[in-house]
C-alpha cells in the first residue's frame, strides 16, 4: 500500500469486537460518543462499528441515526482516524435531528481529540 493512500476501512460486526472497544478510551461530543481501541497489531487498516441504544428512539430512528453516522465516518475517518485502531460510534439522542454540519463537526472534533490523547479512560 502506498504511504499517501487512505487506510483501508473494515467494519466491526461481531459482539466481541464491540465489547473490546467498550473497555477502550472514549470521548463524547454532541450527538455522538466515539470509543477508540488501539489493537496493537501493527495493521494498516481501521475498524469501525456503529450502534444506537433504544434511548435514541424506535428502530426507524436508530437506523437513521446509524446511517448518518456511517456517512460521517465514511467522510472523516480516513482523514482523522489512526491505522491500527478500532472506532465505535454510538449515536446519542439528537443524532437524527442535529444539523448535518454540526454532526460532522462533532465526529471530526472527537476523532481529533482522541488522536491527541484527550479521551476518558475505558471501563
């Protein structure tokens, strides 16, 4: 892989992947919480997963929130994510009603702060 090409993005799909990330440092920003787990395997890809609890709303609202987070991550994680890390984006209440520009700003700011080491420790 060329050094100037964006890192490959892989989806987190299994429960153990999400549970491992739940014990990782995290940051909350606006309508999103992002957990950042350093896999420590030296790989050049970024893992990313999405979730929303029932507090966000019914199934339709949760799915819409996750779709919005997927699109935000598609645009921002290749630019601000770190290879060798897994990110879990958790939708919070307001993720579906927040303006698109503010949601993008929430995700971007959280990713930058995670890279700077400003996260809260995991459980």
